[in-house]
């Protein structure tokens, strides 16, 4: 049995899948594709994912892309250490949270990264920067309300892995543009504590985008 996981450093979709693979303890080989070198558009990779995007997996010759589909597949193929709760309504809530992360948190984090990381200070638009900060902070307030225990939807699982990379992007924005206004200290206390719990997981360090470490 061999599973290859194709990822790009800094892709929140890939980070979610990486955390899910680690959670389930599935053995895999990680293959990093460089966006700068257009590795996602080589004929070899397009044969695996014709859309030329990461994440993708190759599981014993079976190719799959789209992060949510990959995770649902992993959950069914490798049922040990579940990512989703058993109860049908609780599962629906987790799936809703994944969609909310991929739609709303993702939009907030993209706006932040655009202003704080990809533009120079001179190019930043103060109005767009303020909107980006508000979007993220509003999403964090929503997430904080879900934190009635240690994790977003009961036990540690998919809801946490879907939201974490986008929330961590806010800190990335602040690290790259100190004073931008989305530092961890500005986040709700419940979110800060939850980030700490994710980052204390024994496999967390392996999943950090490699180019952040360098
Ligand atoms: N809906 C897809 C989104 C995947 C995606 O957009 N990946 C980006 C990186 S975050 C990518 O591979 N971009 C490469 C490119 O556009 O060339 C998923 O959930 O997997």
C-alpha cells in the first residue's frame, strides 16, 4: 500500500489534508510541488490532477484531488482515528464548518495576505486593509462561539484542521507586516488557546509550510 501526497508550501487546502493524514496516522510520502517552478503544470502532475492544483493524492494508483473529496475518501478508506463524529447531525455540522472555512475564512485570509504579504507597504490600500482585518476578526468571533470545549466541533478533527490553516494565515500576515492589526494578541482569547492546542499536537511541526521555516 502506498500513498503519495502532493502539496504546495503554504497552500491552506494542502495543509488541511496534511493535518488529516497525520491525525489518522496514515503512512504517506509527501511530494512538494513548487508554484514558482510551475510544478503543478507539468505533464506528469497534470496526469494526476488535470486541474494542475494541489493538494492531490495517489493512493495505490488511484488519483484524487479537491481537498474535501480527499479527506472524505481517506476517512472511508482508513476508518481508524476518525476525523468526523459518528452522529449524523454532528457530521453535518462539521461538513458545514469545512464549507464555511473554505468559503468565508478563506476569503478573509486571502484578502489579508493580499494586502499584508503580497503588496508593498506603499501599494497597500488602507480601505481594503481595514476591510480585510474586519472580515478576519468577524470570522474569528464566529469561530470563538463554536469553542465551547477544547476543539471546534467536540473532539479534535476535521473542523479544526479545515479552519486552522486560514487562521494561521492571519498570523503570517502580521509576521510579514508587523503592526497590520491581526496579531495573535488581537484575536479572541478562545481562539488563541485553540491555536495553542493545535500547535501542541505531536505531529504539528511536520506540517508547517516548509518555506516558512527557511
Ligand atoms: N478547491 C481546491 C483548491 C485547491 C487550490 O486552489 N490550490 C492552489 C494552492 S492554494 C493551487 O494548487 N494553485 C496552483 C495553481 O493555481 O497553479 C481544493 O480544495 O483542493
